[in-house]
């Protein structure tokens, strides 16, 4: 870590500036990243050189230990250069916060000491997984899909559903952490409409021993009632939060950066192309001005929501870590809703720009076309539609305020 970067605000400004400085390279490599299925080696090496992988990594393991909203600022800048790289970066890099939250000191030292630039996708999309309890740990096998960030990853994090006890109504899970060299990345990504370069491949694991301390169990339907293991290690509330309140934030930041990328492209278009049928630049036409201005307002709103979410996560985690208030599932659901709302605003911004750019600006390999495909993929995840679970917020509110009861 650069010894000059000690002051928190100055560190954040410097890292955001480094991410923004990558924009020309990221845009130059967009087509290659898309064709490759994940960021090119030039992109990966540039992000390594900029020291952007360790923003959320604890200081004791060589990281910056910055706040979640600081991480989102960097994700926005990376996605502004290449949204697909932004997706890969956000979902592959951010989970250092969960490692530092839910694992003990021994496991953290092993994980963060394995490789300087920590990256680990965390997949809940399982198929035929098995965790056989053996002496000292588990023998693990299975296949996981949508492991965004797995190319270049130092580790893989996979969820394995556990049998429910008779008195259990939730969704018990076992999470295993497996180092590079013990899992196989499948060649099964890149044939969807968009986000072709996000590195969201599947992973297989075949009869790998995972030590007990490299696992943790949790119930996805429960909140946190007190400090996590990680808070005891680091005394930082960043490492004492509920993952369900964290999960969508990286994609909210990516979507915000994507909206700004489309704005940049549209700005270039109106500054260099004439209004159809006229000899004046579109920049002087109030219709194009209106479209650009509306898109900027939508992107700025998405950014404000995303950064506020990062700050709120820290606030809720601090209250929980200090035994003042639990970090409830209701809080997590409401934060998740704001992140999805930010993604919707980013989609609306891109839609306005694509719709008014004219068909000539929408060539198959053009950036605006790519951005539209990418934002469609972001908001079309069938398993992750906010509308499908927004009723849960209403149920929690009615239960808490009015003692209503709803079936599990």
C-alpha cells in the first residue's frame, strides 16, 4: 500500500482518480472484453497497478479498509469506462467485506495472505452440491452458476443448502471458501444478450476438502442481533453488517457508472453530429439538450441513492455491533429496494439516450448499443426482480406496526 495514502478523504480521492484515469483503456478494451467473456489481461494488470482490489480489505492484511460508499465511488468510475468490467470488479472484489465479517482471525489471515489482490465470487446458484462432514471439515463437490468475478479470482465462495431442522423455518446455508487451484471455471459465459464480458462463469468443485474454519453457517432469512466475529477482530462496523443489505449495492454502483458512460457517449454525439435535416449541431437543439439533461438528473439520482446506501450500511452495522439495534431483515430488504430503484433510474437514463440518439448511433458494435444490452441484463435477472419480493417489505412493516401475521 502506498505509504503516502493515509488520510481517509485524500485516499478516497486518489483511488477514485486512479479509477477514472483507467477510462480510456477500459473503453479501448470494451470490445475485446466482451469477446473474451471477461476483462482482458491489460485491464486486470492496470487495475492491479492502480491498487484498486484492496479497498475493503482490512488494514492488518494490507488493505485500505475504506467505507462501503468509498468502494462504490470506485466501482462507478470503473463501470463508466466499461460496465462489464465494472460488474466483474464489483462482484468479485467486494466480498472481502464478508470474509472480514464472518470468518475468524485464522481464516482471514489464510485467505487474505493467499494472494495480494483478493477476489472471490460468491454464488448462491447451486446444482447438485454436497458437503460431507468429515474430521476437521467437509468434503465438498458441486456446480455453481453465475460466479461473477471468477476469472483471475484468488478464491471461490459457494453456498450449499443445509437440511432444515424440525423447528427451523428459515433457509440454513453453509458457505465454503476454496482457493484458486481447487476449483474449475466452466466455459459457459458470453452467449446472453448483454454483460458478455462480466466473467459470470460457472464453477465446479470435485471432492475438495474444506477445513472447518474456512466455512461458516448462516440463515438467509434471519438478521444480525449483535456483533460479528469480524467486529471482534477489527473493531470496525464495516465488518459487522448483514450481507442481504450489501449484495445489490455493487450492481447499483455499476449501473450508475453505466448511465454515466451512456451520457458521455451521447454528449459526444450531440457535440459532433448535426440535427437531422438541419445544418446545426444537435448540441444547440433543445430536444437533445432536454434528453441529455434528464439523463444526467437520473444518473445523479442513482449515484446519490447508491452512495447513501453505502453510508446507511455502515450506520446500521455500527448500531448492531454496539448492541443498540439489531440489523434486521426488514432493514436489509429496504436497502435492497433502494439499490434496485437506483438501477431502474440508470435504466431510464440509458433508455432516453438510446431512444433519441437515432438509429445511426446504434450500430451493432457501438457503445450505446452495448450499454443498452448491458443495462437490460442488469434489470432482467428473473431471480432478482425487486417487484417479486417488494411485498416482503410491506409484510415486515405491517407485522411490526400492526401485528399482522403472514404465512412463511
